[in-house]
C-alpha cells in the first residue's frame, strides 16, 4: 500500500500562506491534493501539517474539503512524517511538498514504477536533477522511514525527513529517475511572489489552450511565451543529495 503525504505549512518565510493561495479559483493545496488523489497507484493521500496555531487554517481547509489531515511537530518534520505514516501503516510513502502545484502525475507514476520494480528503499528524481525545480517527488519504504526515525540525530536530518536515507547509500538502496531531456534549469516551484506569478500564468495558458497540465506542455508554454524571465533571478535549490539545508515546507 502506498500512502502519499503532502507536506504543508502556512508559515513559509519567503511567501507566507502560499499553500492556500488560489489560482483559477482553486487553492494550491487543493490542486496538488486532487492531482495526487487521481493517481491509481496511490491508495491514500494525507496532508501533514504542524500543530502550530498558524496551521489552524490548513485544518479548517481540510475539514471543509474532506481531506485527510495529520498535525505534528513544526520543526521536526521527520517526527511528523513518521507519526503520520503510523495512521495507515503503509508499505511505501510518497513525499510531496505543497510548493509543487505543477507536479506531473506521469512523473510520479514513473518514480513509483521504478521504485517498485527494483525493490528500492528510496527513489526520487532529485538525486541528479533532470526535471524542473518544482517537479520533485520521492518515495521510500516504511521500514526505511522507521529506521531513519530511530537513527537520525542531526537537526537537519529531522527538519527534512529523508537526508539520513540518501546520505547513507550503504544502508539503503537508492535510485534516481532520469529524463531524456534535461529541464533542471527550469523553475516552477513556489517560494516567492514571482514564482506564484509564473505558475498562475502557466496554468491560465494551459487552460486557455485546452492542453493537459503535464511536463511537456509546461515546458512548451514557458518557452513559447518566454515566461522564464519572470523568476529566472532565483537559483535552483541544490539536489537532495548535496543540500543539507534543503528548504522545508
């Protein structure tokens, strides 16, 4: 059984309340939840937020939309993820952050397929990035999460859930999803106001053109309308493997 956990909080330092901002009259978090929920390989979807009062709005949102919710530690996100997973006891956990509203469900399916085919402990598309920043996903088995919960001691290992796994390749079997074309220089993650402007324009263009919201069409729209100039002053976050200061959402 695969449990998808969407990591979300309201207190982002760069763009506060971003997960409940709307595009085309739909909240970012709702866009992501419904997209993940539609993937047949995923059995359950859960939003994991903090027990800080700033995230009461996320709880209200989830109640209103009948979305599954777990609340846990604000800063120890590893603790939050582990305890959230205990509510379902899944075989595998797919981790998505709520700053990726343009995540392509087909990319997620490929990551899941690769993970299960080779019986990996951890599979992502960020060890060596080929996909845009904002098209990030990772899946790991419950046993590896449980081991990590017990053994991870460093602050950043607890803040970012999976560093202990991908920094210990002798303990865990890791695999990275590659892509035929390298789109790692594209930025479609949501951190700043300019990112929101870009993502909003992409979604509106896709809807106006009547084409599917997927990686191929996102790149097409960005290139055709030269949208990358909106937020190209921001540098891509380092990959999970090399970045011990990976942002938390």
